[in-house]
C-alpha cells in the first residue's frame, strides 16, 4: 500500500513547516552519516530525503502536492480525469504514467517556478564533499605543532618567577572551580531528568519511513501524490561517492556533546591568548591605559570580551574553511541548510547563517560570556544535545553537526592544550579573583551589623577589632584613635586593645621613617611587625617590600609586593616594583655565574 510523504515522515498533513523540517532533520541525522540505528538502505533513504525535501521545503511545491494528494485520496474518477486534463492543458507538456500523481513536467515546473531564481533539481547538501582541511599527515603534524608552540610560548611568558607558591594557589582555585562546575551540572542534569519523568509524551504518528523506503526499493513504488522522482545518473553517482567519503572518514551524526564542548572551550581559550597578546602589545605602546587594560583582563569581564569578539572570527572560519581550530582538533563538522533543498549556498549566505548561529551560541549558549551564568547555560545546552541530538541554534539555522574520529595526535594536542590553557588562565586570574573575593568579604563584613551587645561578654573585644578592620579599609593610613570608646566590660581586654593600638601607632610612624632614612634592616623589622598586626592593610606590605628590595632580598620583596597588590589592586606602582625585583633576581643570577 502506498503512503504519503507525511505518513513516511510521521507528521500530520496539516503540520507546520517547522514540524516538517524537524522530521526531515531527524531522518538526516539518522541516515546522512553512520549511526547505530541508521544502517542499511542508506542510499534509498537519502534519495527519499532528496525527494521529500524538494517537495515539502518549498511552500508552492508543498501546496501543489497537497492539492494533488486531495485529488488522489478524496476525488472520484470523473474528478481525477478532469483534474488531469486541466493540468495537461495548462502545461502543454504534461505526461502521465499514473492517474493519481504529479508527473515529471509538473515537478519541473514546481521546481522552477516563474520569476524565481534557478533552483537545484536535487538536494545539493546530500552530495556535499567531506571537508578536507588538514587531512594530510603533514598538515596534521604542522597544525598540532603550531598550536603546541603557541601555547608553550604563552606558558613561558605568563608563568611567574615564584611559580611554586602561585601553583599551590592556582591548584586550589581550579579544584574549587571544578567542584562548583560539577555541582552545577549535577543540578541541571537532575532537573532535566525530573522533567523528563513528569512530562507525559502525547501520542504521535509513527513514522513509516523504513517501510516506505523498503517498498520503494523492492517494488519500485512511489508515494501518493507524486510520480517517480526525477534523478539523473550523475547525481546518484555523486550521492554514492559522498556516502563512501563519509564512511571512509568515519563520519557519524550521533550526538557527542563532550566533543562539541571541548572544541568550543579550546576555541575560546586560544582566542583569549591571542587577545591577551594584542592587549599586552597595545598596553606597552601606550595605546591602552592601565585602568582599561586592568578591567579588560579582569576575570569578570575578560570572558565577555573573548566570547563576543570570537563571533565574527568563528563565522569567517566556518564560511571559508568549514572549521575552527577546536572543531578541527576534536573532529566536529558543521553543514548548513541540510533540510532545505532550495537554500542559497554561496559564501555570503553561509556567512550570514554562521554569524546568526555564532551570535545565538554566544547569547543562549554561554550567557554572553558572563562567568556566573555561563556554566548553567552550558550545562543546559549539553543536556539538550545529549537528549535531542541538537541545540536550538542548530535547528534555527538548519545546521547539521557531524563527528569523525579526531585521531590520537589531535586528541593529545587538544587535551593537553586545554589543560595548559586552564593553567594559564588560572595563573593570570588568581590574583584578581583573590582581590574580588577579599573585596566581597569586606563588603559583607561592612554590611552585616555586629554591635557588641549581640556578642557574649568574652568576645566583645572582637567587635573593636572588626571596627578597626573597617577603618583600615576606609583609610589605609589613618591616625590612631585618641582613646578606645567601644562598649567593653572586660578590663583585661580593654588593656590589651589599648596596648595594641599604641604599638600600631609606633610602627606606623617608625617603619616608614626608617625606610626614608635608609635604615633598610630596621625598616624591614618594623614593617614586618606592622604587617603581622595589620595584615589586611596594603601599607605595611608595601613598606616591607621596599625595605627587602633595598637589601637585595628580591624574592621576599616580590612576595610582599604581591600581598600589597591583593589589598590595593589600583596601585600600579606595585607592578613596577615587582618587575624591578624580577630584574634584580635575573641580574643577581648573571653576576653569580659570570666568569
């Protein structure tokens, strides 16, 4: 028994264009490239997809098909004869091999309507050749070496001299970050699983595609309302060659969300290194000010800049090469207009589709690069790919994502490169992150009320310390209070507090005075004691750093300056002092081993 195209696709005849396109995309994902459930009759399936897409993806052609289908299924014999005679008289060249079908002439007329650009008689996307960029062995090796050399140079440039203490801080920060990301994905996965259990799927039509294709191949039967599809030998040959190329390359259209995520993270990471190099060059040339460079490189704003500026770069690479560095390394391939046989396929049209898709990925997939929301939306997109086989932006731009085995060299380059760049960004951002966390803590401390009346008698002295911290943050160098006015009932605590205030007053004056007088050793002792009492204040650490630098203890001076930077990130003179101490370390090394 013949079936209609709608029955073969599993959609009602009154289905919207979006529903028809979704059904065609499901078939293409199943048969276009190798999948577990798409084995056998691949050529016949692709020929059916070509036939169905040419009829149903064009509004005029679909309307004509619906009319022919109505005549075929509902009209009596006299009405069919009258309809056939009217079609022959209208076209002047109609020929029919059956009494209830669209003949070849009608199909040509529908494929090429009046006053419209020339349209393909076959779906060109089904015979598109496999992307060959970098497929040779030498190309693989050269590109992997290029990526590796670029990342290695960035590591050498970014890694500080005090790598061991920095590495400890970075590892702690990365571990906490990965734990938080795992928690976010666990929550998103759990919510998705609960929603799938609660939603009761409405009964849908069962697609008859496999049975229809089998009848088409064995019985040379066609679908109701259509004649035998117009296919020439050259197109069938191209279809078979493209199928062989995809099989040889191991191409599959099964969803692999991990590969897609790794490819996108690699693209963002390596583009961020390029932008960092450009920003460093402009900053060194004086084209970008210190404050601008600081905020552009801040971990809260840098991801937004990186992901936003990557949109046109990604679109250009996909429109010209059909690849990006990350997609090439992890074997991810894109193909646009896969279900529309009549879509334009020139470079300009491909560039527009790539731009729209890249923008939707930036806006809907990574939350515009905002670090606090991006992990949530990335986890949501990951779940959609794992469950539905595609994302919203894939469907909106009619993009088919396929995968091929990336190879051992590509996997090693991509995996090691991602780990190395994760380390690089951790080193570059751990200090700004620590400063942001410290500023947040201070803001919380300043906002939360803590009157001594709310504390027990034994801890009321701590209220004075909290007040002292707040005053130190407000003015890094302020004169000591004349007398303690806090509400303290314990005489011993009041005496200790007064002694501490007196000692602080002495150190605040004597440490900088000894530094100005050139008594470096005494200044280092006083400033170190001062930093022990007011470790949250940048002034004692700055004083200690200059005193140690003057004595030639450059490594200890760098540690002190970095502490000062944590509590006063806007002081750019500290960065100059760190660079001076680093040059001093190099000079000492050269002098020590000079012959």
